[in-house]
C-alpha cells in the first residue's frame, strides 16, 4: 500500500490537479468503514449525533433536505454527513502517515493542519442528486484549502455517479471574487467544448488526491449500487473563517515519524 507519493506522482499532480493513490484500504478496513457509516446513518453508532452535520436526500428522485446537525431519521438515504473526524475509525484513516506526508508536500513540513471537511458523500441507489461542476472554495475562509483526498467506499462508476473532473483546471480560479466555486452554465459550456471531462472510476477502497481548484462534479446514481465515499479536505490550521465555524486541527506538523527527512 502506498506510503508516500513518488516524485512522478507529485509531478503528475502538479500538471493535472489530481493523482490516483490506488487501493488504500484492506478488505477488512473497508468493511469496517462501510459498516460504521451505515451504523451512523441508521442511528446505531455511539457518536455525538448533535455534532454531526447530516443532510438527507429528499424522498423523490432528486433534491436534498437542509444540512443541519443531528439525525434526520434512520435511513441509508443520506447525501452528506460531515464532522466524521469525531469518529475514531474515520479519524484513524484520515490521519494515516500517507496523508500527513501529502500535507507536507502541499503545505510544507512545519505547517499545522486542520481538516476543513471530513465527510461522507453518498449517492444512494437510484437517487438523482447531481452536483454541477465547481471548484472547491469557500470565501468565508481567509485562504483556500488546497488538497482533498476522496476515497471510494463502494465501486464508483459513471453509472452510479462517480466524480468527474476536468484535468488541469487547478491552475487558476474561474471566479476569484465570487462567493461560490460553481461555474456558470456558460462557463461550463465553454470549458466542456475545449476539454474532455474525466470520470474517476474507482474500486472500493481506492482513493484519489484532488487539488481543490480542479473543476469537478458528479451525476446522479442510475443504479441499485450505492456510491458511498469518504472525502477529507486538509487545510492550513491557521486558516481563519470569518464566521464562528470551529476548525478541527489534526496534525501539529506534517513530519512523518521515522521518516528520513
Ligand atoms: O462526492 C461527490 O460526488 C463530489 C463531492 C464534491 O464535489 C465536493 O465535495 O466538493
């Protein structure tokens, strides 16, 4: 299993704004995270539900409920569950040495790191929630988080709404002064006329590192197979939100214990 990115992987990431990390979860680890997230959705986990941001898909084919703290019912029909750093199993995965060393490469070795979002992103079976193309940025933060690791907990395919990216688009912000990273319809049209989107199909347990500015989106799920995934955005812990949003420090520095550097 990968322990650190190779020089070739870093070069690929710098050029294309993403790099595949391969399979990072053993079958047993994968089964553990799958069971844990299902237990969280079904109200069976020993976790502070009042601290989890939970958003459920609407009962029809598309649309979502508001994203607020607390359970929205015992169902597998959740779209998003945030603050999973509160769960020991998800925390253990997202703080692995590989991710520490990725943060060192992105932010520098002395930089304390926080997670901006440790979240479950789900496309329940036959649910049509579409996420239009966007860059991941939030203007209530005084600097942009730069790196996200997206891990498939189910097969992620074109048919069940895998993430689709436009490689190489991480080199500039499309709407630097706009509060949302979402592209206008015209921008999306122009971009797609010139660039082929790349669906990131992944096997369960495989992960990809994404630059936050790489334009990406995802389609609805047209299949009986759910598309569960765990996505963690790593940011400089000195990032200051302009609202009262607390930040969650996870690495006091990014030096990997026992690493020769
Ligand atoms: O998991 C997905 O479908 C995409 C997630 C995404 O675009 C995001 O979190 O910004």
